[in-house]
């Protein structure tokens, strides 16, 4: 799964996204990957608001939420190209 996320990020690396867009996408992909992996692991389960979830699932949900919030915020603001030099 990490190789698939890497392939997606590598393919999108030269696109003219807002500065920070790729790291936000990485947070979403990393959170999804971790959430899926945690479904097959055996960890201590916590009960929060009638949900039976593990600590890793809480962290995964936080990564996904943070990444999605960043993607929405970056997409909504006016485009300002990054000042990083681009390879020819």
C-alpha cells in the first residue's frame, strides 16, 4: 500500500498545485493506509462515544481529517505558485 501511495505522490510531484497540497494528500493517503492495516492488527480497544476503536484508528482518523481539511483550505484560497525552483 505504501508503494501505491508513493506512486501516486511521485506521479503528481510536478503538477502546479498550491504549496502544501502534496503533503496534505500524503496525510490522507497515510491515514487511509494506517486505518486499513489496523483492521488486521490486534490492539487494545477503547470505547469512545459508543465506538470501539483502537488508538491507531484514532490517529488515522486524525491524519485523514487534517489532510482533508488542508486540501479544502489550500484549494479554496487563490493560487500562489511556490517559490521553489523547478527542474527543466
